[in-house]
C-alpha cells in the first residue's frame, strides 16, 4: 500500500514518516526528491505544474519501491498541488483560468488519485512554532514565512480533510499522531 502524507509546510510530514518507520518494520519511506527534478520557485503557476509532473514521475518510480505486505510512505501527492493552487488563486497569485488549467492537468495526468492519504494540518499557531524551530535548524523553504499564505493553504487542507477515506490529524501530540496513523494503517 502506498500512502502519501500531505499538509502545509512545517506540519510534521517528515517527522511522522520517520517516527512511523522507526516503530514498525512494516513501513518503508520513499526517498524524498530521489529523482532530483528541477524546482521552480518564482512563478506560482509554473511551480504547480512542475510539482504535478514531479508527483507523476515519482508515482511511477514508487512502484519500484513497493513491497507486498508493507506500507510505503511518500511525502506529498497531487492533493498537495490542488490545495496549494487553490490557495494561490484565493491570494490572487494565479488566475481562476490558471487554476482551471491546473485542475485539467490533474485530471489528464492522474486518472486515479490516491484513495487513502494522511493529512497533517495543525493550527496556524502550532504551524508557526514548528516552522520557527525548523528555521533555527536549517533555513526557510518556499514562502513559509508568509503567514497569510500558510493560513490559506491550511484552509485548503482543512477542506480536503473532510474526505472520509483520509486520516486527518491536527494538533494532537506526536505520540497520538503515531498511534492514530498505526491504527488507520492497520499495522502492529
């Protein structure tokens, strides 16, 4: 089973993946940025399209890593691009036509979106604290110091979290997130 973990910048995706892999030999992690595809930082529309292509190629590559009776955790999936691009549009960073084009690309490339994902979407206050800790240890990532942007992205993930087949985690302590994820994944 391949399970994406999605959420805003700094929500704890990597931490949860590492902790889950550390408590169960049934879990393996797909190496982030394994394919070393180019990153676009300055154009929101082109950035989203490049992310969608990345998720497509990583999805093909992840099948090589998949092992029966194991859970392969992956960081992010097309739902992340859907959430981020909706936030970009609400902030006026892309047009509604560009958002429609992005959704058409999603429909074209991903004939089947992941059916089960884990979304980590802590409150904005906790997200800010986690990001500030990350900044002390390794620097800032794309626009994560823009809290209006993070609030808009967080809101879009909240909407995605209403899907019944998604595990939606918010402000629980890490140990509780691990327990909920293990139960949801049905692993010992």
